[in-house]
C-alpha cells in the first residue's frame, strides 16, 4: 500500500514537472515569435537595401559598414576591418558559454533576372578591375537579414539566457578566402573563443518555413587542379612523327573517370570533373601541349588524399606509356589552399534539431542529403581550437512556387542563378525563430 502511494506521488510529481517544462517552453516560443514579428518590417527594408546594393568579394565596404552599424545599435562591442572587410561583434550577458553566429556578405558577378521591383542594377569592378553586373544570387542578403534578426531577438530576450554572443559578418565567402582571413587575423585569439559556431545557408530547393539538416559533413570539400599535358607537336598529316597531346588528354580524361568509379569506396561520395580543355590552334597542326582545368569534390580528408594521388599518378602513367621522357611528363598543379568540407558536429546538430523542432514542429525540421557545393564555413571547425560547428539549410522557396514545381515538374531557379529570389517573410521568420530558440537552449544547457 505504501509502495503504491509512493509510486503515485512520484508519477504526479513527474507529470507536474513535465507540465511546467512544457508551459515554460510554450511561453518562450511566444516571446520569440513576438520579438521576431516586431522586426519583420524593419529588417525587410534593410533586406531590400542589401539586395539592391550588392558588393563583390573583397569589395564589401558599404555592406560591412551597414552590418557594423546594426550591431552597434544592438549594443555589441564592434570591431571592423577584421580579416579584410570582416566585422566582429561581442555581446556579453553574464557568465556562460560563448556561441558564434556567422553570416557572409559578398555577392556574385551575375546580372539579375528576377523581375523584382527592387532588383539589383549594380555594375562594379571586381578586385582585379573587371567590370560586371552584380546580384545576391546566393542569398547572402537573406543570410545577413536572418543573422541580424536572430541577434536582435537574443538581445531582446537577454533575461532568458546568460553567456556571450560572438557575431561574425564575413567577407569573401564566394572566393573561399574570407573565413581563413579572419582566422589568420586572430579571430579566436583576440575575441572570446566559441563553444559552438552556427550558420545558415538558404536552400533553393526547400520551401520557406522548413529547415534541412545533416549530422555530419553537409557540404563537400572543393579544390581546383590545373593540368598540362605535354607532347611532341608537328604536322597533322604526319602524326607518326609526333606524340599527340590531344590524344593523351583524351585518354587522361577517360582514365580520370575511373578515380571515382573504380578507386574510391562507393560509400564515400566524390567528384572529379574536367571543366575546361584547351589545345591546338589550327586544323592541321598537332600542338605541343594541352591545358585542362579540373574541379574535385570530397567529404573526408582521406578521400581528398586518394583523389590527389590518382590525379598525380594517372596522367604521368599515360605519358610514360606514350614513350615521353621525364621532362615531358604532365604538370599537375593542385591548389594548396582549398575549401574543406563543412563537417557538422553530429551531437551539436542533433541537439539543435530538437530545439528547432520545439518551435517549428517536427515536420518542418528534417534530415536531407549532403550536397557537393562548397562553403568556407567549414574552416572555422578545422582550427586548433576544434570548435564544434553546425550549418543548416534554410528553406527559402515560395510555397506556391514550390508546390507548382512538385506538381508540374517545373524546375526551380537554383543558387547562383540569375532568377533566384528567396521568399523573405516566411524565410526570415523561420530562420530567426529556430536559431534564437536553439541558442537560448544551448546557453541554458539544454
């Protein structure tokens, strides 16, 4: 009898704690949504300004000024011109963890074709003096808007958490040089070292209102290779007196296809693509050399090493089989600085997913497949500080447009496409609410 009473009391006590926890969670969600709603119009105006005034990599001068101004308005300690045009903001709110939120700022040399009333008409010279139309075809204007919205929400609700926010507005993501520039400038030495680092990337395939995640490498590592195939040139009518580098290049291209299909474990995704080939000048002249350009994609350092070894070995073997001497062996130039995979920390991702589902619902936060695109956010997780990182896909496609695509098979404009345009309001609300709830939970050890 006594045992039964104890069990009953325990169950009632547990149920009461659960009800209190759920009530607090719902109350926090309401506070977050209220804070988000209060910002929509203001941030939308800023978004339009950013969209209409894009700046190329290494040229984000005015964009950086805007980010710095917004951070100062929120009460952050702000450092500018860090790692180039980078902006660093620190907001201290008592003792606790340090959490980093990062956005990128640069745009692309693409002429906008969205038909939006606020479409970009900007034309500018890049850092090399080449003139081009410019637009935010990769959604970095949306990234900045969501980033600022989350920061403003966290500041507004600072009584709900304790700790330090490290806010990073990064330049030159498209060239994959912005993050390493900020790291080399002492990002994690001169400012509080983060316990966790977060970022979004808008998705041109996921509808606005939803978020995609992957608990591991979500984006591929990327590198470029310049390959020169040498031969012995001569008259096109006398091929037997030459060693034709065009033929050797063709053999090399076909052989390189076996790197992924026959040398890499099928369970390890990889890409080896020859994107450019140039050789010869006239119909009847066999040239002395052919130049090729490759892009390679990978998700682990081990696969990257395998690909590099094969690219060094295969063209050389083909040259030797053609009887070429050592001074005629191919020249392989693999870029030393490359974009590593964005290797999400699985534990951090899964705990964050729970927080996002608390405010968005389980059906709106789901696992997706990794993508072979590149993003230099991964470099923040490869420093000696070994910071756990997490990047999420933020759905940005207009719901009706998405449904039409699903029902009629009509393709959606992808990232880096002149017609890409995020659906601002649902994308903003979703991204800000989910990130704000996640960061607050982490600050509170949830």
